[in-house]
C-alpha cells in the first residue's frame, strides 16, 4: 500500500474514534481515545520515516 494511503487511513481512524467518542459516549472515554490516537500517530510517523529513508536509499 502506498504511504499516503496508509497515512490517510490512520487519519480517518483517528478522526472516527474522536467523533464516536464525542457523539455516542459524550466524551467519557477521552483518555482511551487520546492514548489510541497517540499510538496511531506514532505508527504513522514510524511508517513514514521508514518509507522516506527507503526511498532516499533507492534514489542515491
């Protein structure tokens, strides 16, 4: 899967979790949603970093 597709999917999951937390649970699960959003952000950052490093090696 392309890098932008993975990053867009992670962003979509993060925003969906926030929307569900606010609309259905009235913000009662803020800590859990924040923790999961942070984990998804770190996964995305690591994925982007490895892809960026791999593309730089191929181009040189």
